[in-house]
């Protein structure tokens, strides 16, 4: 197979992450295909968000490689990492909007800091990005005036401001009602299908995982490594590892065999 030189390709090999002497995950390897939605899954405390921090440059791994396109991200100079990082769009779990800025100002911030566009061009791009996420005409609003779903969409507009090759989402549907979460799922699929965007998503929301993810990796807190790889729906149907099976079907690993059976979340 020919090597894909696209910067939207992401490969992780032998990655270890932790804090001081505390190991969070080790020997984690996976490949994210360009133009796909890739899930980072696992129970609470397994290190999903910590792994995402290593992918976006907020936490240096203790070992291993993160390759963006053909570049070893953590082997690059600080200046080069900053340049590569401009190809990431990040949606944090809380949204992380600046409360003292309007939505338009929040979306404009990366453009003002990292582009050479004039004010009129930045304003037009902000309008386009907010329209893309269903917030046309809302640029004057303050974050405190928004619902939870609007906060997530506004933060997504900001993550899209620099037209990133790779979009990183940390629990995008967390705190949202099922209808709003489904709308956000649909938007993520539109970004993948309409723009060919590569998307990495940390999530424990089963309906979202099953509906939109093409591939994924499952992290385990006990063994501190990845114990399964594959599309969430395939892991649900085919993986016989008890921890993965319990997570995907929302059973307790030691549940009695005569229980009511697997519980499937639905939306």
C-alpha cells in the first residue's frame, strides 16, 4: 500500500503516558485513517483524555511516537510542534469558551493569533463557521447566554476556525440531552463526509460511538494498555474480552449470568 503523505494521517506507536512515577497507559499503538472518525474508548479513569492531551501537545509522552503525516510530533522542535499543532482543532469537554468574549470573538481568537487575515476577513470567517454549526446570527451572544448544546457547537466553530486537518473531540456529547447529542453527531458526520476531516473522539456515549465511529481503540485502567481495537459496533458484536463486553453492553463484568441481560442505550 502506498504511503499516505497527508498531514491528516495520525499514527501512535508504543506510547506511554503518565505523571511522575504514575503510569496511566503504556505500549499503546493505533493508526487513524485520514477522513475517518476514530474513537478512544474505555471506562472512567482509563486515561482517555490524558491520551488525547499527548496527541494535541499538552502532555509529553514518557515513551513512544505520535506521527502526524510523516512527522514525529514529539521529536520535532518546539517551533515545529507549534506549527503542526495549527493543523489540530480541539473541542474540550467543557467547551472552554472565554466567558468575557462573545461567540464571534471566541471563534475569531485563533484567527487573530495565528493568521495574517484582516479584520473583515476574520469577521466573515467567523460568520461562516458559526453558520456551519447552526449558530448563524448568534455571534453577539455571550457564553453565559447559551444552552449546553449551543456551548458545544460554539466551541466546535472555534475548533474549526483554522480549517484543521485533524479535529480532536473530548466527550463532545457529555452533558447533552439525547436529541441535542444526536444533532451534534450528525454535524460530526457532516464534517467527515463533507470536508474529508479526520476526527478523533474521546467518548463513553454508546449511541454516538455506534452511530458515527469508523474505528477505535479501547483503553483499560487495570492493565494500563489498549486491550481492543476496532469499530465500536464490531467490538460490541464480536469482542469477547469481559471488560470490553461489559462496557459495550453496559453490564457489570461479574454480573450474574441469569440477569436480565445486556442493556443497550438507545436514542
